[in-house]
C-alpha cells in the first residue's frame, strides 16, 4: 500500500476490537506523518475490518463473500433467487457479497446449503416464490450435485 502523502510511513500494531460482543485481536495498519499525525485510507480501513470479520466467520463457520459466490454459481442462482429460496431480504445477499457479515443464523443457513440435500429442502419449500421454470432448473442442478457426491463416496 502506498501512502497518498510522500513522507508518511505505513505502521502496524497489535490491536483488539469488540465485534458482536466478543474481542478479536488483529494487526492494525495506519500511516504516520513526520509530524506524528496518524491516518488511514479506505483500503487500509477495509483490510483492518476484514481481519476481524474473517476471524468471526472462521470461528462460526460462516461462508466468506467468495464462498457465497461459489454457492450461487453451483446452483446457478442470482442474488434475488437465492434470497427468495432462503427467505432473506432482497438486498441481504448483495450485502453479504459486499463484505457484510451475516447474522449467525443466516451464516449457518448459507453454510448448510452447500449440501445439495439441505438446499433441496429449501428449494422445495420455496417453489411458489421462485416459479416452476426456476424450480425445475435448480432441481436439475441439485440432482447432478447429489449424483456427483454419491459417486465420490
């Protein structure tokens, strides 16, 4: 990371922060000017926060934004379809893909649907919300995934 000001030096120090009622340690990064003034950039702020979010996700088995993209791709779903199937709000999936950390219950749901058997139950329950055409396409994907899992065992 390059400082927007030529004389600033990038520094790192150990820090702790509370997130959802728990303390997390991370490496806090910031710039220091020769006069001692400290500042961060948006890029550094995002990295500082990401460290904490990643620890929380790992601790509770919550998928990362990249893993959520993989889930969507494996079932051939848009954000809207995935939200409809899971009963999430319209913007929740987009927010999670942008880095927002899901609640523990939503995170567990996202982790569980990696399993096509679990996903199939959600899809069956959401048939009215997603329509017959989408339902059929998703069910075919699930059948292929279940077959691949059976062959792997």
